[in-house]
C-alpha cells in the first residue's frame, strides 16, 4: 500500500511569482523570496505575491487565472 505524505500549509510554496520568460511573463510558485547570490534573479521577477494559507494548495494555472500577469513593456 502506498503511503501519501500529508503536507501542512507551512510546507507549501508561499509566493506566487511572475517571472520574465522567453515568450512573456511566466507564473511560478516559490517557497522563499531568495534572490540568490548577487541578486541575479531580481531583474527576472516581474511581480510577486505572498499567498494566504488557503491559496497555497491551488494549482499554478488556478493562481494564474486569479492573478493575471503584469503588463510588460517590450522595448
């Protein structure tokens, strides 16, 4: 019998993030807003939101519908 791991809301990603992708904004879920060594990720982040505990279990597509991508200047 397979065991399923129960996850607490604290174990789930806390942030919904829009990053600059190759074809426009792409949604991601992050566990921490750690921008890395030398802040190399910072220019890639377009927008972020700390998720309430009840939204942390939502799928990425559901969050993307709820929080649409930011407008990006293509120039």
